[in-house]
């Protein structure tokens, strides 16, 4: 059977080129149909996009492919860090759902060199 865990990735960046490059990378994954357009903030020049949940149950092939797509985006963003570990790219990977009984799991760009487990 399995349960649904909604995995989504939100990316924000002040650097126009980096957000476009990251968005292009996301559009090149198996999750391309779940990638939102880039939206500009009204203040401070930030730009954001999201990779939305695939809606698949844990353990299903679609869920494994979605997790792999998110993982590849996060690894690429991590590789864009400056020598001091800083980055213009900020992101959060959130996992939530009714089947999780109110639990919400997050991972984010503040966690240096994070590589999630593939489920």
C-alpha cells in the first residue's frame, strides 16, 4: 500500500543568472512538469521557483524518480557554493502530508553540503 509524503523544493536567489541556471537544471529533470515559473519578489530583487510534489506514495517508482530529481538539483546547488561555503542560492526541501500524522520534515541550504537519502 504505502503512504503519501509530499516532497517539494523551494529555491530563492538574488542572482539573476544563478536562478535561471538552477531553473534550467530543474526543467531538465524528470520533475520538469512540476517546476513553477520563476517569480520575482516585490522587494530586494529576489527570484524564486518551486518544484512541487509528485503526489506518489512512498516506495513507488514515481516517488523514487522525484526524490532523485530533487536530490540532483540540491547537489548541483551545493556545488555552486563559494569557497567560504556561502551561496546566493537559498532553498528548502519540505516533506509533509496527512499520512505523516502532522509531522513536517525540512532540509535547507543552511545545512552545509546536505545530501538526502534516496527513498
